[in-house]
């Protein structure tokens, strides 16, 4: 059965938030360079849209995907183990911040945290900054298939506690096994206003 996010297509990529154009609603994805962001976007849209790599930090631009006219998913460059010249890496922080502060139609920011590793210092800094700016955020624990099933309940509680949430408020997702993907697809479609359009 078709889902609204099945219609998502690549729209544009740029390093300047001002050149992304207007939208009616968009959600953004942010996380460390090896948090599984591109893989999760591909799982949500059920197609190979975002480029995945064994080398962390390959996303160097703001990549915009469109589910319907002016209804968007935005993939931001990963922070942390990014490759490339130091001058480029320094610019990525300003690019991410510029986009997050300038977008007037941003309805949610999905912050991806590795479930096995837990939130790093950079993750916590990002969460604290988003909260200080009163931006709408949702924490997603990714790669949950790497957590032993016998440890999953306890690990979800531990990760949630580290980011100041209840276990129920922490999205628990595995792009490989599909855990939590369906719920996240429906949530995002509803947020950007494409639920029920397909």
C-alpha cells in the first residue's frame, strides 16, 4: 500500500540556507556523521535517496527532499567525524545553525543518536542548543539492532535518561530491521501535511 513518503524525491542541495526557497512545512534531520542519518532517510522513503557511505561525513551540503509541493525533508550535514578540509568543516556548523534559525516553516528537528553508543558530548551540545533556541526537537535512537534484544528495554531507558526524556518519548529505530520506521513515517507525513494524500 502506498504511503505519502513513497513520493519523496530529491529537490536540491546547497550550502547557503537562503537559497533553499520557501516551503509550507519541513522536517530536518541532524546527527553525528555516523549516526545512520542517510540510511534512516532511505528507509523512511523506501528508496535510495540519501547517499550512504562507510566514510562518515559525506553529506556536505543541505540536501532537500520533497514529498509534495513545498512539503520537505531536509538532511543536514553530520557533525563530528566529518572528512574534508578543516575550513570546510568549520563552515558546516554555521551552515547548520543558519538553516535551523532561519527556516520559518520547520515543524520538527529529528536529532539522531546512536542507541548502542549513546549520546556523545556533541549530541548533548546540539540538544542543549536546540532547547535554548526553543526549536521543536525529537530524539531518535538509531541502529537499535546493534543493541542485544535482552538489553533493549534497559538500554532505551538509559539513553532516554541521558537526553532527559522518558523511554516512551524516545523514538527507538532500526533502519535495518524496520523497527519504529512505520511509526516515524506516519508521524513525519502528518507533521508536513501529506498524510492521506496518497
